[in-house]
């Protein structure tokens, strides 16, 4: 059974940090590109960051460059999103996604709220 389970979300003040984790099971994690998406209130889902299967290449949305870092540990089948200098506009449900050619899996999402 394929599972992607996000954790680490919560309420944080502006300027704070959170680290999201995405624990994968039921598929060959190291073969998959991993991505983090987010969907804010009343907004479309958008790509935040992605990382290739061995972590050699990463890409970020312009809005998070320099503040967020995506990483992965293939031995633990886990992807991470380190989020620093958080802003209220980062408030969203964050989803991790695994993709391999036409195959794709999604997690259930974790809420991140940035507010004072």
C-alpha cells in the first residue's frame, strides 16, 4: 500500500521556522522525484520545491527561494522541507508528492499557519 505521510506543520510566528517531513512507504522511493506543493486559502495549488531522485538537482518557486530548502534521505524514504523566515503568505496546506514518469502519489497534507 502506497503511503505518503506529511508531518511537522503547525502554527508559527512570522520569521519563525518549521521543518516538514514526508515519510514514504509502499514504493521504490529512491526512484521518484519528490516535490512539495502548497494550497493557500482561496488559491490554486502551487509547486513550492522539487528534488531529483538522488538529490542532485533542486528547484524552488521564486517566492520561497533563499528561505526554504528541500532535501531527502533515501535510506529513510523521507523527504523534508526546511522553512525559514516564514511569512503570513506562506500559510497553506502543504502536500508532498512523488512522481516517476506518469506515476504520481500524494500525501494528505499538513497545515502551516504563519500568524502572530
